[in-house]
C-alpha cells in the first residue's frame, strides 16, 4: 500500500528532495535524470519525522546472529523483509500501550521476553530509508536530527554509526547485540545528532537505530526520531555582498524568544533594515565549529506605519548546552554575528531578570536600568517583563527605543514578556506585539480549560456563543498566554488585560439572557486563563514555577484594584503553591505574601511570593493604609515603595530561588515602608525605611524547596528550616494498625508493626512517609513535634482517557502536603490549600486498574493514625487507539480555503461533544484552529494563511485532542489566483 505524502517546497539553490511515497518503511523520491545545482530544490519538511514508517524487530532475536559483523543489521543491503513495520512513535509501559512520561507512543513494542513478565527484552532494532534525487547529496552540508529515547540508543546511517547516547554499558567485545544498557533516569530524553554529508548518497539512504533497555526489570521503553532535516551548502550568491541588487541595511530589533523547549530549539525575530527586504533568513552555526544552517524566516507584517517588514523564525534540532552564533537578514545585508547558548537540562544554577513597566523614559531611564541589570546578572539566561514595555502600542518610535535599551541582552538571552494595557493603546488587536515577538503556541484551548469547555457543547444559543468565544481566544491568545520550560523552571505568561475589541470574535452568534457569555466577558476571559493555568501547573515537570502578568492581583498604588483577577487567579496560585508571582502596572514597588501562608515563626512563610515592580520613569503614589488592597484582602506587604525605579535579579539553584530587588533610579520623593514584624497579621503596622542609594540592594527574600516537597520562604536573617535529604523532616504515617507491615509508610516495616500502633516508631526513623523523608532515621526525633491527626478522604473525578484528577480533603487550617500512592508505588504529592483543606493532583496513568491511597503529612509534626484515606479504585483506558481523518477542501471567494473535517474510529468518545485541532502549514506560516465536531464533522475557515499565489501549497493535518489520534498530512495546491480559486487534492 502506498501512502502519498507531499511537502511544501523552498528553493535554496542546492538540492532536490521530494517526499513522494511512504512504502515499506522507505520515503521514496522518483529519481530523474541529472540536474544542475540551479535546478534542484530542498523541502522545508524533515525527511524523517514522527509518523514515519519503520521496520522493527522486538522479538529478542539478534538480527546479526551468526554474522562475523555484529552491525550487519544496520547496513543498507540487510534483508529486513520479515520484520514488522509501523509508524512511530514506538513504546511500551508495563506491557501495554500507554504514556511513557510525557510522551505517548502510537505503536506498542513487545515488552517481555516470554510475553507476560520480566525479564524485559534488552534491545530493539529499527530501520527506515529515504531516497535522494541524482545530484542532491553533493549539495548537502549535513543532515541534523533529533531523537527521543528510553533508555539508550545507537544511530547508524548507511551502516556507519553517527551518534550514540547513554550506551556506555554496551560491550562491543561480545558477539550478541542483545544487551542491557543505559541509565534508569525516569522519563525519555532527547538527543540531537548530525549526519555528515559524506555519509549521504544519491538514491536510498538507510537509517538504523538500536534501542537498549537499562535492566531486566525496566518498566517502559520509547523511541521516536521526531525530525531529520537536510542542511544545504551555502551558495556563493548567498554570501554577504553576493547580490549587488540588495540594499545594504542591517536588520534592527533583533531579539531571542523562547520555545517550549529551549534546550533544542530557539526563536528569532527582527525588523528588516530596508523596505526592499521582503525575504528574511537566519544563518546559524555552533561556536565550536560544524555545519552552518540557513533557515528561511516568515514575514509577519508591517505595523505602525513603518514600511519595513518584520520577520520571525524558529529553529529546531539544536544541541542542548551548546553555544551557537547566528545572524539574521538576507544575503547581501546581514546583521552582525550574535551568540546564545541552548539550555542544559542537567544544570540547575542560573539567573534571570524581572522588569516592571518600562513605558516612560524609554530613551533615558530604560537603557540605564537594563545596563545595571546586565551588570548585576552576568549568568542571566533571560528576562521576564510584566507588561507596558511602551506607552502606546502604535508608536513605532517607542518600540525602537525599547529595543535599543535591550539590544545587548535581547540578542543573547531569551525575552519572556507579558502584554500590558498600554500595548493595546492604538493597537487593540496587538499587531505590533505579534510582529515583534515569536512565542510558543501552547496557549489555552478546549483541551486545557477543564470543565469550562463543556459550556461550548450543544446546540443552544448559549453554547454556540461560548464556542465562538473559545475558538476566537484559542487563536488570539497566541503569543500572549504561553509557557516555556528552562532548566527546571516553568516560566508562565498570562494576559491580564480585558480589552473588549481584542476579546470579541469577528462573528458572534446571537444570544440573550444572563447565561450568555457576552454578559461576562471580562470574568470569562480571566477564568478561561485560570483553568489553563491550573492545567499547566498541575502538569508542570519543573520544580520551580514562575508566572508573569501585568495588572496585579494585589494592587499597590492609590485608587487601583483588580478583584476579578484576584477572584480567579489567586486560588490557582495558592492551590498549586506557585513560587513567584511577578507583576507590574502600578508604578510602585511591593513584595509580600497571602496571610494563609504565614507560620508561627516571624519572617517565615510557606506560599507564593507576590511582587509588583516599576522599571521606568513613571511613578504613582502608594495607596493609603485604609485603602491598602493587600491588607483589605488578607495579604501582607513585607516592603513597599514609591518614586523608586527597580529591577530584580533571581538566582536559581537546585533547592533555592533568591529574589533580590535593586534600586536603579529614584526621585527626591522616594519613600519606602517595611512591615513591623511583630504586627504581621490582619492589620499590620508599617514603619518608614530608607530607600537605598542607586545600585544598592532594596529588597530580598529566599524560597527554599526540598525534594521532600517542604517549602519555606524566609526573610533575610531568618534561619531556613531543614527538610532535605539527610535532614530532619516531616515523618510519614505509621502503619494503619501495625498488624502486618503493609500499611506502614513504605511497606517494609511489617517486622515492627507493633510500634506503628502507638507511634513510637519515629525514634528509629523506619516509618518515613514513602521512604524518602526519613531515610536517615532522623525523622520524628524532635521531641517538640507531636502527632497531628486529621481525617483524610480521597475522591477521584473519573474521566475518559489515561489522565485522572485526584483530590484529597483534610481538616482545614493545617499546613502540610498529601502524598498519593498507587498500590505502594509513589504517584506524587500536592500541597494542601489551607482555606479549603484540599490537595489536588493530576496525573497520567497507565491503562488498567489502579488503587489509590492518600495520606496527610503536616509541616510541623508527624501524621497520627487516621491521617490516611481508604483506597479509591478506578480503571484508566486510552480514549481511543486510533482514528482516521479525512479533509475535504472547498474554495471560497478571496482564495480562502474552507475545510470539512471528518473523523472515523473515534471510539470511546461522542463526536458531537468533541473538538478537533486543524493544523495548517504553508511555506512560511503555521497556525492551529479548533473546530467543533458535530456527528464527526465540522468546518473551519482559514483567513490568516489562505491567500495564495498559483502553485502555493498548504499542508493540513487534523488531530483529535486528548486521544493523540490524527490524520496524515494532506497537501493541497492552489491552481489559480482568481477569486474562485480552485483547490484540489494532489
């Protein structure tokens, strides 16, 4: 069976490769006669990606057994005709097809040698091919790939090993390829590799991979090559000065912005140096040397009366922890070379800078603030900006001045900015914002807003209007609501502005009555993001979570208050125990906490740190004490100030965030006030404090979080409680009744079960909660601690699919955490919300039955009997194993495509209550749209990327969120450029 695959094309003056057919694991391209270098082309899509068909062997058989060459199985001529074949990604979890960490395979591998139980198959073997046209190989610089694996791999191209990861235990002196290797490191990991051009050939090229499991008891395996992309040689005419017709004018406003994974990818944006520059490119090369890549950029628009085009590009397949140099522009008119370094997931120590509003003084105050921050934070990986970067969004001069101040740090480190209300000034649709910045497209959609999505289901006027708002917001929230994970910190950005022009869909179905969403848009937009934020935090893989937005939940300046933001967002911050909440807008300074996180120790809290900063020359007065929004809403300002300009440097390490604020500028009216410690509480007292000199430390606080989950926020001079490995910490619960040891903390204390009954086991430390918090026997020795008993109940909100939400309820007002276990296996821990007494945890489970138990672990004591729940059972099942999708295109006026989506095989779901995601990609643009399905079908119009010239191709891929089911990519070609353009499947 032949599956036709077409791809967008781009001419680089180098090589031709067409993805024409997927057959027997081979990507086949018709080989034509010899072609000159000027005639060949290179596709913009990878030659291998997720979904590529591979031949594979998962039978515990060595494919080279009896051969003198143990690597003969990787050679091009090897006979793999008897092997299985299927599409990637491949994997297995406990002998079932299920999620392996954050990755979900589509093809199950056999797990065990005997098919039912350990030992696990030690080595799997994979092969696929792609074919190059005659003359292509000579035009290539290299091929760059990215692989996701668990636990170790070796990669071969045309019989030669090109990369190996974590394979140090493989013994090449042995005859057999069947060996255990790798590290028991948890989730699958990524690796980038480069294939030298001299290994590539015209015709068929064979890629072979050996995947190793680390031990006989391995619980899972995973493999996917999610990209292998060809890199052409740079042409002479693409060298600087090679085209005499190009106006020489260097690009401006060059900026780096993060992707979802900054370890292996990077986004770039800039403004063209001249109005004649209608194309843009990024050239990138490792600083240490290697192949140079030339990548096409997307033209994203001309804004604010400036006729120079804006460009952006995102480059994947980078190597983590690697320094790169790059330049942007076009041949004949490049920027200077800049440098940046990709994230290193193994490292925990770095700095980042937090700025409040720049807005006023962009050509005077702002450059000095940034220069001071750069000097104070030499290890900074980037900066977060809490909105109002400029005063008027449509003022191009202000944008130019803001970028001028950032010209050094923005070209070498990532900028993570949130829009403020002044970005909307004169630019309600944020066209300037989206032209200047390229951010991850992981904004809210119907799959990430929880039960709120159900409001858009149905045929009522109310449901139709909800659906219209959600569809509009899923697109317009792009690049204003997003997150990025950098070395164990999840940086999250929210959009706190409720601008009605921005939020209103172009076409809004009619609806009347109080239930209509049009009557509560500001609340709904805020709640919409709150549900997404809760989802993003509960699924965060990072130890630290930092959120940035503009209008503060606790206002500081006179006359301001944001009750809607506070209503929806603060409960999410507190429940998920976020670490830093960074805000702007009020042109004053404040830093503090919610009173529910206060402890009995002065200067010691346990919850989120809330901060408001001002980094420009605009200043407001602080609110009077009677109108103090913090105090009036159960929060305390530790320090506050007015008429002072600050920047903040945050030092990140394995167990600590150290937040420091510095004075960058102050006026003669500068004042600050500090809470009197002994008055902290419902109505604290503040004493005047001296504002330090410019350049000096203004404020400081330290957040400490141990592997046990214990977290402490300490003021300077306050001793940080212990609680990490090898230190005294909260003991786990004793056995349920001490009778059989299985009910002990970790199931190993049956021999001492009698001690569990009366709580005396704490003396020898054998009753740690899960074997992690009391491993060295010090838990429970502190005589000042006492048993704390609370009734713990457990509820599981069962939902279709593998992802389930667990909620434990304990007595209110007791600080601590709840630990969840599945038949003795650790599931996770969650902090208790002191207001509600609940702890919530969302996890993806393997398919099958599960029995969950929860127990409460207080911060200042140990859990007495009765602090554990009864078991709650449920069965997790994949939403569906597969689905096929068809897409029918119909031409509309204005050369716009209308797509009708049909999904089949959507077992386990009701199509009428589902949505699909339609991803549309052209040569220079990629957008995702949400389409509501009714009886398995729906339509979507594509206004942003729909106007094409003759021969333009658009790739459409349809997926069913939550099930990982999707269609194959389908390519359409616009045949005419008239108003009734014909679009047909090629």
